[in-house]
């Protein structure tokens, strides 16, 4: 197999979520393509408000002794409150999403890739949201490969310094004029073509409403019976039409994020968001490559808003200062609290990581990058990701236990049977093989709703990802990190009164 056999991502995607307008099925692809590829139609297209869903991620921080602990905050009254990271993800209506996807894949990405290919070092430095073939040409690289490239570079240098940067509030602070300027530059026009400008306006001067508001039935915003009735009519959407939505009383908000006295930011989660993020960072990437990589022999990689620079130990302060100056030129800010500095030194023929923390050199540290902890002599999966895997495993078992209890009460049954096969597939080594699984979905056909059976491709679980990472990284310690996962799964099953789970006394 050669590189030409790799499949490129398709711009068209069958999206399953409900929105203000009906879902668009695969059978309508040609009709949609004729619409989204017509610049005159896009110029006049009326984009709809986005749905905003907020996801939370548990944060961890280091104490002065560099011990990791859950990141909590204390309010004015002394109460401990959660300080989890909230990520606002926005969803466009199906037709809007197809427009964003088409322009991202067919109009902007090819021009951006062609520009990067003019400079090999620049092309290698930007890794996120791109399809970069692996060395063997069999697959595309992903975060494991990109992390390994950085770790291998550090190993090859022996004694070196590493700076890890994180851009503060990346998507919400993107400057609109800066985005418009670089967008026009990449597509080869002084000002944006009218169709591109319509899209630009839709993701800078956008409106949205909260999914939580939509689902608060006590306020009368969402009529479940009406949704069921619409589905029976073949309309997989929340409301009959836009006027029906306006009459619902749901509050619609406008983008009001202010940066340096101007409205700023673009939505995160749209099919075009990642592409525009890379586009926006182009002047910064070029500056780092020219001034640090080519002139100072530094090593630079950027994965979205995560930046890593490897340099000589004595240049660490100069490199940090230049990165902060370069990012300020594109009207962004590096988060000082998240800037980390490391020294890698070979001690007794073993590479070790030391962290620079408050002017102190702390030994036995690790560089955290793209979901991995790099100690110099070993690589492990980020401990927070492993913890999340076990939390999800236990939560899934608890939920299934509640369902079993509900069935017992409803049907007055004595037996408590849990279907272990699915749990094993999701949370153990028994689920590492790809396979086709039976599935079904409700579709509208010949004037009525029918249950359509199909097969979906199951591509593996977290354990498969870990085993694959262990192989790519050439790090057997990753497998050892999860060697007890099946024992933990079976022991947790024994905490519940399942009749088909053998308990060890």
C-alpha cells in the first residue's frame, strides 16, 4: 500500500443531532453539493443560530511540592467549588454545517496545504487538524506519532531545554481583522470573495442559544410530544420552523466576547473552526520557524494551541521571551500559569527530566504532551486519562446495576443478570479487535417511521489505543501501566449483586 491509497476525509457527513432544521441524509448528498458549491447561493444564504453545549473536564494542578491533585477553587465564603475546565462547543444546523465543511475541505484547506508545502520546516511544524501520512504510508499520523516525534527529538539532543506553552482562551480571543487578513491571503485575494465573506460574517457575528435552556421542560421551551409528532412527519428537528422557535421563548444571544475593545473570537466545534485556527496561527508559525528553528537550531511543534520548543539550555529565557513577543503580534496571549520549562539531562547514561519551578530545579519530573507523560527514560499515558478510563468503567457498571434493579422491580423478577460481553468489549483487552456490530436507527420511509437495521464498525477501545501507543512509542511500560485493568473490572463487578458474576471469597 502506498500513500496514494490513503483515504482523505470526506466533507459530507451524516449528522445525527437535532437542530432547528431537518437532518440531511446521505441520499441527498448530490442536492446538497450543488447548493454548497454555488458561490452565489452561499452569498445569500441565511445562517441560523448555533446550539451551545458546554462540556467540563476535570483539572489537575501541582502543589509547591509538585504533587498532582484535583484542581479546586475556594469562593468568597470559603466554600470549595469545582474549577473544572468548561469547553463551549457549538453545533450548526445541518445545511450550515455542510457549508462550513465544504469550504473548509474544498476551498481553504487545499490552499493552506499548498502554502505550507513551500517550506518543509514549516510544513513539519504544524501537526493538528491535518492529514499527514505516516512514514510507511499506510495510515495518517495522529497524536501518538506527534508526541513520539517530540520525545525522539529530545532523546537525540541529550542535554536540552523544553518549553511547553498554552495559548490563553484561544478560540474566544481570535482577532477578526487578523483572521480576515490571513484568510484572504491564503485564498489569493486582497479582500475576501463574497461567498467567503458570508461565511466569515457567520462565524464572527454569530448568535446562539444554550442546549440546557432547550432541555428545561419546566419552562415550556421544549414540547416532547411535538418533537415526536414532527418525527412522525419525517422532520427530525426541535421545532416546526424558525417562527415556531422564536415563539418558544428561548433566549438567543449574540457574540459579545470583547478583546482590546473589539468583538473577538469564533465558535469552537464547527466543521470549519479547526481549519481557521491553523490559518490564524500562520504568521506566528512562520516567525518561530524563521527566527528560532532556522537561526537558532530550535525544534518547534504546534498542535492547535499547544506549543513545544526544544532549545539549548542556555537559550531558554531568550526563547521564552521571543515566543511571547511573537504571539502578541497576532493579538493572542500565552498563559503564564501554563508555561512549563524542563531540563533534560543524561545522568549515568539515563536521560532524566527536571522541571524548572519557581527558580528551582525539581528532579524526577515529566513533560506532559498530547496525552503522554515523558520522563526521559520512559513514556506513560497521562495519568488523568487513565483515571478517566476507570471512572467511566465504574460508572457504566453502576448504571447497569440500576437498570437491573429497575427491571427486577417492574417485572417482579428475582434474578439479576448483567450482560458482561459489552462491558468486556468497552473496558478490557477483549475489545481491542475491530468488528462489525448490529445496530438500528429510526428513519422516515414511505410516510412513516421505521426501525432500520444496519451494521456499524466498532474500531476498538481505550485499551486498544494504549496497546497501539505502546507499540508506536516502543514503550512497553505503557502496557504495564494498564496490566491490572481486567482484574479491576472484574473486582468492581463483584461489588454488585449480579447472579452471573462469580464472587471470590
